[in-house]
């Protein structure tokens, strides 16, 4: 009589890898005993470590037990990536939508004579544990109840020191934008100027006490802007893509780099929102991720409680001073001056603005979000100076600028092609060895 096979899910395999990495140096047999699994099982998991980790970083379903591939693996994996993105954005998906999308992806990948039959689609759904569910009603704009419960559980279970609790958040910036109104003499006609929509995405990270403000991560549209020529080092980590958006690949690289910098036995907690650009990496050695509930970031995201706004206030002040000083020595209109601000100049103004955000401001914003128990004698996040309505509107001009977005079909298939190329390169290296 054959024994029933008890396969582990990808999630369970990841958990075993995390536990294995925390064990003291020992033999594989001793490790298997400590983890209470057969040694052959542990050996297989360790051999497939790279595939398991990649599965997580690509935001693929963790309930899979084995990676079963169909005949058109590139189409299937691309469709799975699109499906996950669609559900993260709360897009209803039906069989006909999946079939149509798979045809488009196959064309992008150069797969000829591809026919997504119902049988093929059913097998694809079964392989990826995708089931049909009835949709619920619309979610509220801000979920006060979820925010309150989250904070209660956080306070009760947090074993981290204030210095070891961090928050990260992205914000968009129109780095050349000017105010849309001005004072003038009564009766004069004010000449408008074309809005400058050139943008950057900025990732800011700081801890609860304000003692560690991490080096900003900036995402632009050009990989090597002309203004970078001759520049050996930047005061930020700079990335680029066509939309200047945060992506899961950039965020993963950022987290892994930071994780390597932290020295044991220190372990930190990172609070972050659950957008599609933030993969839930569980195999980090020194960083624990704790995601905020959906629709609560406006209530309990510390950086959104005044830290980002304070940084932008200092940036707009620096930009204003730069324009005024240039006008004083030349007759160039403000719109032309703003249009000539380079990404490099914007980066330096941003870094200076971030440096000016005080620890008291950060402490107060964590406290306002409901996380901090640190006392502070400051009532407001940070007093910069008296800000009039026009300047306030200028600060908030890019408040709703998206910092991440949906991948196009071409983006998805390009990722699949890069993955395939990487696998082929590794195979060639293995054969050469």
C-alpha cells in the first residue's frame, strides 16, 4: 500500500528556509531533525532555494505545492503576472477576459498559433489555485475600524525598540512646477505659463525617533540624464524607468541592500502600505515587514502625517529662492528658469530639504499616526514659517501624483523575456563549469 504524498506549499517551503537560515551551523541531517522534516525534503528545498525566492519576489501565488508548467510557459507566467496585478487593482476578471489577454500576451511574446481553449484555461487556473469568487461591495475611502484594530494589535505585540521601528513611503514630485497664482497690481492681466509636469518619485524612510533618516531613493525617467555627466557619486540611490514609478524589482533591490547593511543581532520592523510595488519578502535576515491594512494609510501612515509635506515645503522654498536669486541678476522669466532646473539640481534640493526635517517632526508624526509612545513638547509636525494659501497649494500640487501603476502587456512580456534570458545564461555558465 502506497503512502499518501504530503507536498509542502511554496509558503511552507519559504518558512522552512527562513528557519533553516536562523539555525546555528550544523549538518543537514541535524537541521532536518530540528525542523522536523525528512532530510531528503530539506535537501530538495535547499536545492530549489532560488526558484522559491523568485516565486515570492514575483508576487506569484504562495499556495502552490509544485511548479507545474504547461506547454506555453512564457504565456502562462505572463498571464499569471497580469492576473495578480489586475486583482491587486481590484479589477473584476472573467474567463473571456483571461482568454483575450492571453492572446495579446502571446502576440507580444511571438508565440504563433496560440489558442486559449477553455480546457487550457481550466488547467492554468488549477495550476495556480485560481477560483471564481463573488465580488463584495465597495470599500470605504478610509477604514477607521481596521486602523484602530491594527494599532491595538501593534501596541500589544510590538517587541521592537523605538529606534528599530521604521516607516517607508513614496511620494511624487513635479520638480519644475511653479505656483498657479500670484499677487499683481489691480487691473493687470497675469500671463500664465505652461505647467511643468516633469516628475520624480521619491522613497523616504525614517525611524520612529527620527535618529535615522535613510538616504532617499529617487526614480526618474532617464537612466543617464545629461546633467549626470562627470558626476562620480550622488547623494541618493537613483533608478529610472519610463514612468518614473516604483516597481517591485526596485523595491526588492532596495530592501535586500538595506538588509545586508544591518548588523546582527539587530532586527528592525518596517511599516509600509500594501501597494503592488511592495512584495512581501519573508526571507530577509534583519528586516521584518508589517503591512498597513488597505484604506488606512491616510490615517496611520507616519510619513503621511506631515513628514513628507514638511520635506516638500523645504524643497519649494529652495526652488523659490533659486528662482528669485536668478531673476535678481538676470531678466529671464521664472518659467524659463524653472524649465532649466535639472534632475541633479532637484536631487540636491531634495536632499537638503530632507536634512532639514527634524527628529521632533518625525516623533510627532509617528505619534499622530498612533504608533509612538515617545513624548514630545512640540504640538505641530514642524513649523517652517508662515505659509500663505498660494504657497500651500504649490506644496500640494503633486499630492495625488501616482508613484506606482499597472504594467502594460509589453512591460509584462519584457519581464518574462528577461527572466528567460537570465535562466539561459545561468545554464550556459553551469555547462561551462
